C-alpha cells in the first residue's frame, strides 16, 4: 500500500485544490509536531514524572494536572517562532498569548484544549489535544481577545490528536476529515483513513448519566426513549458508552457513528453546559459536519453561534445526523 504522509497530503491539497496556503500548511505541521511531543510525554507516564496534579487552578476553576500545563507549554513553544500566527488561546490560559515581538507575526489565530480528558490521565485512558484555527481580520495590528470571537463557520482548520493505544491525528481543512496514524519508528504521520464518514443513524449514545436528575425536560425525554429500547417509541435497543474524554468519544463517533451529548443542566444554572465553545465544541462540530454528521446546542447549529467570551461554555449534541436532529427538535417550542 502506498503510504501518504501528512506533508504529502497537505502539499497535494495546496497544489491540486488550492485549498491550503503555505502558511497554513506550516501551521498544521507545527501543531502536529507539538502533538508528537505531547504524545511522547504522555507515553512516559510515571517514568517521566508527568502524572498527578499541578496543584494550581485554571481560569475555569478546575484543578490543573501536570500534563495540562506541560501540553500547554509544548504547544506555545512550538508555535511561537514560525511566523504563521498572530496569537494563541488555550483552556489553560486566562487570556490570549500574542506572538512575542522577537518573532514575525502571521495572520492566523490558534486555539487549543491542550489536554482533553484530564481526569483520565492518571488512569491510562485515552486523552487528546483539540485545536481550531481562525484567520485574523485583515489589517489587524495587535491581536486582542475580540479577534478570536468569530463563529465556528470561520474556522479554516480543526482537528485533534488522540493519545491512545495508537496516536492519531484527525484533521479537517474544510475538505473532508482525514485520519493519520503516528508511525512511532519513523516519527511520521501516515494517512490511515480517508474521508471519514458518520452514518446518519446509530444505536449508540454517550452522555454522563450520573447527571440525569439535573437534566432539562427535552434531554430527559430523549434519553428515556432510548432507554425504553424495543418496547418504547423508538422500537430499537440503544447501547451506551461514556469515556469522559470528549476527544475519544468523538473519535468513536467518527469511526462508527453515535451521538455525544453534554447538555446544560440544573447543577450550575448560570453555566450553559460544561464544554467550551471555542476550543472544544467548535472544532469538534467542524469535524463532525465535515464527516456528514450534525452538531447543535439543542437550539441551533454550534458553528453559527456568535461567541461572546473566550472561555464561553455551550451545551453540545453532536454525531449521527438523524439522532442530533431528533434531540434538537425536542428542544423546539411547539
Ligand atoms: P478537560 O479535561 O479538557 O477539562 O475536558 C473534559 C471534558 C470532556 O473531555 C469530557 O467529555 C467531559 O469533560 C467529561 O465530563 P464529566 O467528568 O462530567 O463526565
Ligand atoms: Mn476538554
Ligand atoms: Mn483540557
């Protein structure tokens, strides 16, 4: 079988389809390289003394793990000097990180969740890095947080790296979703899945059911109907999976279909859900739509939401189209 590397894929996209400017190609390659470094750190585990808590809190009030901070630092350092970025933003940083003056400034903005699934780090369950790329407005001088507040439809690239039994890179530049596997001996990303597609129908769903008593009526109704199986209105049985690393749950859905939900609930009425719009929901929604699936906040397409804050949260329903449409329809006033 002919092996297609990430570099070859990107160069061909640039040449044949004129899709990817050279600067963007460099950006993707640098992010992919940083993910290789993170994968290496993750793989060392206790031997690298990277497990456990950093005993600090991020802006969301969550306790940071050592690997959250290590991964954030790796991404910042890798992406600072290439001249392709204007600024970066991360789950682990309160505000944006403009490119230091000593380096040239580019036109792209990079957002990331450096390590998704932090609660799984110490138990050796798959975790990942999620990223999203936007373009700064023409003529921008000094980037501010406001430059990042663009709807997800404006993303030019989105993807994630998955640190599991295999290390994977799943990517979209708006031309379908491609999956690359890290060849550990060669240190190269090799394309192993072209044009991933999510089937429109599924019998598998993902939700943290321990929050059931806090759910709102439309989610309760939808899940009750799934649980009723063959004897209920859906007339079929459904299976449940919840990994607690969004990146891993979404990868399963891109591989064999399914619906993933993290709704808003009554635990913290001021917070619209748990997941963050800019560096979790938007990149995943872009990937899922590119694979033929759907992604909503229960009311509207996630990619259409106009962000108001960098760390804004959003309810998430994504995956197999017919299921996402059904649960979304339950939220609409009759
Ligand atoms: P992070 O580790 O980046 O903070 O994100 C964790 C997220 C997401 O990956 C996962 O789906 C969800 O939190 C799990 O939440 P629960 O612990 O409430 O199940
Ligand atoms: Mn996350
Ligand atoms: Mn994280």
